[in-house]
């Protein structure tokens, strides 16, 4: 079953079970997917959908930190609930040990100088997209190269 079909089936299930919050988040996701399909006139692959979900997850995390800084815990809780629903559709996240294996491979290929960070990130991004937080990967690279 494709990711798009799974999301659509989950929307129908949420409707039947009257899960209002889950349904709202799934509809936001489907709207973002449809918008991209219409704008670019393409049929989205699972990788494209994962990229959309990853972007939405990042937006939710940013919103949560902003709302908590502004003492708007009601809005932060809403964003956290949406984050939980979106996380269900993300691929399995890599552990730090698994990321380290990719990182060692990229450093061996591109060198271990701080100037090679861009090349290393460029090499790792397609391999780890959706499966690891790229900000954390960047921190690991900086720590290794320092």
C-alpha cells in the first residue's frame, strides 16, 4: 500500500471513529500533498510525500518552541498533537550509531577538514532525508570535524 493510500484510508477511519483532531491533521497533510501535485503537475511518490511530512514536522517543532516561549501552552499542545499524528507517517528514524556509520563513510570519502563539511552534508542529505534530523546530523559532523 502506498503512503498516499494509507493516509487516505486513515482519514476515512478517523472520520468513522470521530477522531476530530487526527482528522484535521490528516486533512492538512492531504491538502499539502494535493497543493504540490497541482502546482507541479506531478503524481507524488512516497519519497515526495515523506519530504512534505518532514517539512510539516519541522514547522510543528518550530511552532511549539515559539508558543512555549510566548507562554501559549494551549497552542503548543495543539501543535504537539499534530506532531504525533504526522510522526506516524515518517519512516523509521535512524539511531545515532546508524548515522555514525554513514558519517564515517562520508568523511572517508570527502576528508576530515572543516572545509569539507558542505560536501559531507551534500553526500548525506539524500541518504538520510526523512530518516534523521538533518540539524542533528550537522551537529555531529561539526563535532567530528572540530
